[in-house]
C-alpha cells in the first residue's frame, strides 16, 4: 500500500506548506472520525486535475466501518464521484440524499473540502455505515454536533490549528472523556467518562454548567496545574493544546480544541484522560532506573577499592613475577570498573562503547611498561552495546592492548609505537582488528599452544561469552594483527 508521502510526491503538485497542513489535519482526524461515527478518506487531486488519489484513511473506534478494505492508493477519475467534484470545485460540503449500497451495507457519503489559505487543496470523504442506526442519545448528538463544527472549520480553513501541538504520547481520545464548553468556558455537556475522571479529582456533583477552569482551581493545588493564563485558555477551549493536572494520587491530561463558526469563537471540545496508573508506573521505572544506576556506581567504587588494594599489595612484594601478576589483575579489574562507571551515568542498561574503548587505550598505555611511548588510535565506531557484552568486550580489549604493549616493543626509548583498533559492522556481525607495529609473534607461535594467561582469557571470552571467533597472525608490514569476529548483538 502506498504511503501518504509517496502519493503526494508522485501524483500531486502540493507544496511543502500544503503537505504540512494535511499532516496536521491527519494528526487529529481520529478525533473527527470518532465524533462522526464514520470513516474518513483524504482525496487529493492529481497534477492534471483529471481525478483524485486516496492518500489517507481513518476508521472510527465508536462505530462500524464503512470500508472493510484499505483504499489508500486508490485512484478515482473525475466525474465518477459527483460529490468529490462538487466539494473540490465549489469549495462546499456536498451530501447526497440516498445512501450508497456497498457490500450490502448502506453508506451515507459526504465530501468536505480541505481549505488552506483560501484555496481547496483536497477533499475529505466522510462515509457512515448506516446499519444498526438508531435514535441517537444525548452523548451521540453532542459528538455529531461537535463533528459538524470541526468539519465546517475544515471547509473554511480554520482547522487544523497551526499552533502548539500535543506533546503527550498518551493524549486523550474521544472515548476517554468528552466535554463541550461554550464561549465562556461553561460546561455544556460532559460524557459519563468525563464525569468519572473529575470525580476522581474530588468533584461531588455534576459538571454541567460549571466553569471548568474555576473547578480545576478549586480541586487542584497550584503546583500541580499550569500557569493561570494557560489554564484559562485550555480549559476555556480557546487554546489548541493539552496540559496535565492532578493531585498527589490522580493525574489527568486535558486536551482542548477550539471551535469557531464564521470566524467567531463559539466554545471548545475538551478531551480528558485519567493517566494516574501510567504516571505511577513511570515513577516506579524512574525509581528502578535510579536504583540500578546507584548499584553500578557502588560496584564501580568497590572494584576501584579492590584495584587499590591489589596495587598496594604489589608494592609490598619483592618477587617480580608476582608483582606483574598483581598489576595485570589491577588492569583487568579497572577495565570492568570503567564499564560500570559508564553504566552508572546511563539511563538504560546499554553503553556507548567508543568512550570505554578510548579510556581503556589510555589506561593501558599510561600505566604499562612503556608509558607515553605507545599510542592507541581507534578507527570506526563500536556503537551501543548491552552491559553484559560491554563487560566482556572491555576485558578482551584490555588484554589485547596490554599484550601488544608488553610483548610487541623493545625497551629502546627512541622507539614510538602505534596500536590501531579498527571496527567494522557487516552482515549483522562486528569485526574488530587490533594492529600493532611491534616485533610480531614469536617464531612457531600458535594460539592453541599458547600458555599466556591473557590470551587464554581473551579466547574464552570471545568464544564463550561473545559467541565469536579469534585469530592472531603477523602483519606483512611488520607487527601483529588480532582479529575478532562477534555477532553485532554483543
């Protein structure tokens, strides 16, 4: 099925401002479909004005659909649907008296011109499934009247509003709670769901006749409601936006859409939604995230304490082999501490590994046997890794860099070496290559025959923890190359 953007680009000559207007309209047309109990289809004229393309479709959640199949991407020639022609050419809402029978379903059709800056840029087809239609209740009459006001505003270019849009992902829908206010902000009608929402705030009576803004001032403490100007504008139905209000236990999102007739403000559509459970879960998640970050912070502190104790012990040992072993342990603990330090500052249990890799390179070269004489450079990006994979990869990288520094270079102070860490992502796998320009591998070296503890750790982590492969070989231009191939989901 073609998308709105594809249809506009391929078949119409609408400019960027026209497209932006239509996108604003589509952002709110679920509300219009629900209030109308009808399907909405956006028809756009083609470049030659010889027909119309269906560029958008919305079904109601409050009634049966008139379209079983998706029709976006459908083309209708001019003259095939007189209502579309009348709405587009005359700039007026066109209705037919008799319903159209579609798949044994009677459907009432209307065509509403979409006007921007005084010109018709498209047509909305409103199609109502008439099966099961009965005498409407007061709620349904209020819905239909508000839908009529909104569609009239579309036809006069007063809707959608180009002002501030909703910034809530959980913005209220028609069924969550519906209110209609007059030009003075008095409640003309409130749905049963809207009554229930305000009763949770502490309302004991009926909403009808009350000034909504005054009611909220009475029920909601100042620190849990917007400033006075915003409160009056939104709850009075004069500002197209939403706000969140509430008490300690209750949180409510209030959304307003101003209604106008003939350029005059006549009131507003107010939608409300109780999001208390959502906010409580949000608070619980924030608390859990903070707890997890604090745990990482404490683990990092404990690891640094362990590293300090090992370093202190190394200074007290005369045996050179034991001292080197403790210094290696300090670096291994330090590499894990760096990962936990990064996680303690992150919102999620993932880390940008580039920062960790760069810090590991600095740590190894600064405290190694040749401080300042070997430089580590990274080419490419590791990207974002989960904490488990980050810990294992940090240990692997530390060992490889340490091996390169310790065994790849002589004690000659005139020698300055370079280690390059290259990262590539291909086919769902991550390839890491560590190149040094040192003396290369010993004669007859094989990975299977090596007794080096660091390489044993690297091999175990790469193959068992990361599910990858490890390869060591000499570089033709001199030095050593270590290649790691692991799944990108590391």
